[in-house]
């Protein structure tokens, strides 16, 4: 039995099938995990989500595109306000079931048996891995409560950009979501720059990639989200699994048992 963590699929269903063939995936023995951004941009988010939904015990953390998909599906924002490839999913007979399942997924999973954690974007510097898991459980609790739609309605936005233990309610949850699903650059206190997407920052004395602050982690951090980083091992304990499938590059899986990496070229047209 092997456990594979797969980078940002983004609805690239043909590429996901090609990757599973490449690793000789056996559904009776192997476990699959996904570091978020399962949906959007690719050709078939519906088939992708149906496949992941029917897996036995998949490891799934949500990415920003997944949360955006929930916002659009429930029309907390006009579906026309944002370019997406989600109409077929939203109109499917089983869309309610699939999206309800998606909304219950975590934004961080700790896998002590594999000496690893998985998140979509990263882990901000103010939190230990243990604190980060506790903080993200606050998000999961909101999404599993009657308050979930109130939060999704106000989820979008870049503020508050800085963390304080005194943050409350939706401001607190929004910072948590932004840090774990959208962050690339931040300062040493966890103030986020959510606008810079390239691999280097114009203010490198202040804003660094989040992983440059992580020196003492005992577990490896498996993450996606940052295809333009183009560095599969940006630090010793960090594995960047988004290899840009939705941009025509490759789709990547990491086997947790031996940290071997497998990639296939994007099969999207
Ligand atoms: Mn992302």
C-alpha cells in the first residue's frame, strides 16, 4: 500500500487519469491525497470531483479555488462576476451532494505516521505546526455550523492582512482562510501580501516566501498553490507539489512512504 499526495489538479481530469496510470494506482491498496485546488480552470471539474468524492478515505485539504467554487455555487457572488469553468459541475444532478462534501473538508491535515502535514498555500510564521492545526480546526467548525453561509458571504477579501489573537468572528476566519489557502509572501509576524504571485518579492527585506520563516518544524510541509515558484524543494522540509498542470506544465504526485516524486505532462488541450 502506498499513499500519494497529488498537486493542484484544477479540474484537469485527463491529466489526473494519466498520473494515476503512471503510478500504477490500485484503488484496492493505495490511498490518494490532494493538496487543494481540486477544481476550476481545467476541462472537467465535475468528473474530477466525482472521482475524489467516491474514493475511500481520501486526504483532502481545500484550496482557494475550492472555496471560491463554494462561494459561486451558493451564489454569495454572481457566477458571472468571475471567469471559471464550473458551470457543468454547478448544473449536475449530484452537485448538491458533491459541494456539500467539499465544504466539509479541512484546510490542514497532520499525518504523524508520515512525518508530514498537508496544506494548500502554506503555514504562517506565527504558528507552530501544532498551533496551526488547532487554528485551522476553527475554520472546519465554522464550515460545519449553521454560520457557514454567513461566512462564505463575507469570505472574500484581503483584510485583515495581519494576525492577532484578538481577532474574532468572520475577520478571524477570513485571515485563517487567506493564510492557509492563498498566502505566498508574508512578513515575520504573518502579515500577508496576497497580491504578489511571482517567485520573488520586490521588498525582500520585509516580505519573504512563508517557508523561509520555517526553521524548526519536525514534520515536512506538503503544499500546492505556487506553480510559478518552480522549485519542488524550496526548503529542506517543504515540498511544493503544484507543478502547473492547469497552465500546461505537469501534474505531480509525491509518495509519502519514500518521498519519491512522479509527474506526467499536462493532458489538457
Ligand atoms: Mn491555489
